[in-house]
C-alpha cells in the first residue's frame, strides 16, 4: 500500500551533508523544507546542521515547522548536530539511526547526496520491497537530473529480470518538489 499525501504526517528526507556543486540543490532543499511546513508535515532527517541537511532543516524551522533529527553520537560529537531542532535523538550507531528514522516516518524522500543518501534510500526501498519490515512510499526528487542514472538502472534491472514489475513502481520520482 502506498501512502497518499493526506496520510503522510512525517516525511523522512535523505540528502547530502554537503551542499553540492549546483545552486539548484540548495534551492530544492529550501523549497522542500518550506513545503513540508506549509502542508503540516513534520520533517525527519539525519540531524545535521551542514550541507543540504542543514539547509532543509533551517528552511522548515524558519517557516515554523517541526523538525526531528536522528544522529549517531560520533557525528554529534564532531559538532555536526543541529542544536535548534524541535527534537534531536542521539543514537549509538548508523543502524539505530536508520531504524529510528524508519519508525518515525510515514514515507521517504531522497534528494541529491552521496553514498550515505543512496544507502539510506536503497535500504528503505528494500524494506518496502520485502513488505515485512515496512510498506512505505519511497521517492527521489530528481533535481537537475541527479537521479537519472539510478532511474535508468532500475529500468534496466526490471528489463533484465532482477526487479519485478510490481516492485519497480515502489520508487517514485519527480523533478518538482
């Protein structure tokens, strides 16, 4: 079962701890942060005050939104943790971080980011595919074609028989926040 917009009260957003090389990435993070607040949706994210994560959280907070961060202790101790959030959960490991973010969220969105963003997206997408851990909507915001190659790989995997057609549609994509 995919969630519709009315059912999403908390959206988990995965995105880069760097701002990226294109201004469109930061613009999209600000837009998503503002839209979440304006639609009464709480933001769940990695708890950082850097890169797209910080831009996203600050945009949501500036609009008066609720922002819940989940960060492992080793990152919080490097003073990367955002100290102005509605809630900040400090956990012991990356595994605990992902599990708590999954428990707190109704759906997932990946914005541009690196290995960590991709790994988080693919893990929750796999959870939805298996259906035993969760069945929550997963999507990518394809800013400036950032996820074109991933979407092409998903299509290739389906064509080559590694992803069933029913599961291919578990990953939604759009260019407009």
